[in-house]
C-alpha cells in the first residue's frame, strides 16, 4: 500500500451486512457510538446476554435462528421488566473459520428479528478470535419513570404465575441432541416440530410488557429453568414460597412426551430456554391479569404462592415433595 | 438435590465479585436488567467494544490491567464523542481454565477503573466457553441534547489535530512481544516503562470531552492506528485531506526509539491502541482549543488539514509521500 489508505475489510463487512439494519439512532453505523434520545418521562432499561456456540446453541443451527435467539433472549428480559424496546448494540466475535454466506444469513435473520421486535440495531463491534462464535447483545428499552417491574418485589401472599407453556424448549433440546429418542416416537410430526421450534427460535413475550407493568408485583423471564429461576426471584425478594408442579402449564406436545415418559417432567420444569415470564401478583389482580393477557394473546397460569421466610422454595407434585437433580442451569 | 433449591454458583460469583462494584442503577445486580434515569435534556451516547485474549491483550497480562483496558477502550469512545460516562454493562466470557484468583484481581481492577472514570457497573452476563477470555463492555454516556461530537461532520478547510502523543502503545507492544529487541537498548528504564505502560493501561481522554464539544467539528478516538483512523473519519465525512507525519506528536521515549531505528515511525503512526483523540476543527478555533485542552491537562497538536474531494487521504513526511505497509489494524 502506498500513501493512500483504503477502507478496511471490517468496515466493508459492517457497511454491507449491518448498516442496512441500523435505525436512525445507529447513525448508519458510521460513527463510533450510537445516540439515543430517551423518551421524555421514561427510564431506560438495559439488559445484556451472550450466546456462545456449543453452549447456548449448536454450531450448525441455521444462522438466522442463531441471530433470532441472540436478540430474542435479550428481548425476553426487556419484556419481563415491562419495557418497550428502543434498540440494541451487538458485539460479534467470529471464529477463524467464519464464512461470508453464514454472516449474510445471520444478518438477514437479525434484521427480521429486529423488525419483529421493533428494536433496531444501533451499533456494534466485530472481532475475531480462536474461540467459538459468540454474540453479546445489549438491548435498551423504556418504561414510564419508576414503573420497571423488578425481580426483588414479590410479597408474601402473592400468587406465582407463568406465561405460555413450560418445558417445550428443554424437550426440543433433547430431540435436537438425539433425534432418535424412543419417547419421541409417541409424538406427531406437528408436536415434534413444535418442541424443536421452541428450542431453536424463542419468542420473547413482548406482548405482555404492559400487562406486567399494570398487574405484576415482580417478574423475570424463565431462561435457566422454571424451578431454579423461581428460587432466584424469591431469594432476590427476601421471601420464600411453594410451587405446585401439577399446575405448570404444558403444551399438548409436552403432555404427549411426558405421558410416554413421566421422567421428562423434571426436564420440563428444570431445563432452560423457555423464555416465558415468571411473575408474582396480588391475588385480587388474578382475574384482571388473566383477562388482559388473553386479550394480548397469551395465557397466564397460577403455579404457586409466595410466603414469608427465608427457607428454600418448596416444590410439590400432587402434595408430595418433587425431587429434581438440579434446579437451574448454571454455567459454572 | 431435593425439593429445595440452592443458589447457583454463577449467582455466587456475581454477588461476591461484581455486586460490590454496582452503582445504584445496577440494582446491586440482583435484577435481570439495569435501570438508567437519563439526565433531563440529554442524549444518551452508547458504545460497545470487545477485547479478546491473544487478540487485544496477552493472556498473561495482569488481570487488573485487562479490566482497565476493557473499560478504557470504551471510555475512550465516550470521551471522543464529548460525552460524560453514566455507567456500563459487561458480558464476560471465561475460558474453561479460569481461576477465581484471576477473577478477584480482575474485579478489583475493574472497580478502580470504574471509579476513576466515574462509570459504575450497571449489569452484566457471565458465560463460559471453550474459547479465549473475552470481555464485551457497553458504556453509556450523556451529552446535552444535540451536542454529540460526530465522526461524519469534518468540513473542508478544517484542521486535523490529535491529543497527547501517538505511537507509544505500538512501540510498547513491540517491547511486550520481544523484550530483547536491539533498539530498546537505546531506551532508559523510564522510557521503556512509559511505552509498555501505554500499551498495557490505556488512559481514556475523558478530560477532553467538554473541550471537544465546545470546539471540534468532528472526532473519534485513535484505536486502530492514526493514519487508518484518519482515513476513516474523512471517508465518513465525505471529504479527504492530508497528514504531515513530521507534525505528529511523539513522546520523548518514542523519539529515542525512532531516532535509533527510523523504520519505527511507520509503526508509530499505523499501530493501534493509542486511545488518543483525533479531531477536526475550524482554524479560527485553534488558539482556544489548545488553551482549553492545556487547562484540562492535555496537549492538542495540528497534524494536517481537511480538503474537499473523495480521493484517498494523502500522507507526507517532509514533503515526500510517506509509505506504509498498511494504514490501520483490521480484524479481517
């Protein structure tokens, strides 16, 4: 190269694949920083989650599904806090053997997920490493000042409830890991596809944000397993509680699988990747929240109650202690 | 484990090492999300940068220096935009062989850097992977509405200037990579330590934020090499320009090294990790900016000028075209 300087290939990648996804605040990704003008009278809610190949997804998952999951797991946190997405920044770490076709499909999936979530790309950083593909996304959302739904504010006497159905993704992961499992034989093709799909493409419950802000006393998303996440919420609120496993809502597909092999119930309620909302609410709010959630397009089901005390969460199945190997997925 | 659920070890790590660093907006890291109440009448400036072991730092660099660099490279972007830090979130990916002593020292260094930058930890995510240690930090800053200093707004006729001194970190990296280099023999111990230190512990120019907002027409931080970054800024502004390399400010240590081996000048002006500010300004602002920057504790030096046109940046050394192998560090 002589005294003239060409643009680097990193800039070319950004310009080609990611600049088209950028919202106005992303300054077309031509600056070092994104600019957010927060809505008046609002607080900003910020969440960050990383997904890593071979830990959070399979290295051969479709690139667009990887993008959808990387953004979706963060949008799920935003929804659980009662917030509306404003945008996101992404730190993408590509492995040495990355391919441009992969990146093109990833960017396409990311664009679709961003559009669906009304959450534009604002900025990012792309690096390479000797390690696996890794995507850290930070999402910004807004709530009217002082109304973020906390994890720490569950009160004794509150009901514990959950959105949608639990365990589909954990069972989908089992299918994905070993497609020939005997119990999967009892599943119709539709059931099979449903479970696989819920693992591969989590759907953040953004439609519940307003409902949570209106009625919930505390909330978090269920990402590391229902029982463990419930224990976390109660601990953070300095309370305890009990869960009735027989009340946990299951999809028709999960019912079939668990009917075939009852041991899978433990996987369903301790496996990760549900991306449903776990919430607590005063009992007098139950009728309204169920109605409002249904109007938004999602079921809310009561699965337990909050109690005073600092002893561990009690988990029962039809009145008997429910035994599990582990309560929650942990990276350590 | 029976029906009672204990807290996971991930929560324990966060509670022990990172919760003590959290500012009030971090909700003591007990929630899924951080909450920022943006100052009235301000825009939010957001920047994200990842540092990866063996790419951006040496795996055996001191853990506290790694933390300082991971936060510092982001604070440098915030400074270049004329913004004041509000806080940060971190996605930390630990390798399989991570040790708790390392994490303790890392957290200590991160706490010190956060305090020095008045930029508290607001939230984060910790994962493990088979890959190298990787740290993605997203920093939030604020500027009075509409005053963020852009990269895209340099005008023909503006001067090009730079803060501090250039090339120290690139020479420090050379020493770090091969301590016995012949040319390093010409350096005093103080010079040697100065160059190494500028590579290991970048000092973001937060003290220049107000000065930039007041006088600069455009700015960015110098992280990937002066010449390449200057080409980026001009390209983003749809202008061109020329740089006079003989005017690039060098530290006494860099002068000694380059005097010993003139070939190192090219390393100094194309190597990365300066974390100085590259800026443009109308010529009539020169006296004021130099005075204000000096009052803030930092030199500003003119190194070139912006011109109309879209041809590549011209780089000369005492009137002759200055030849370099590559203008800027690129990850691709």
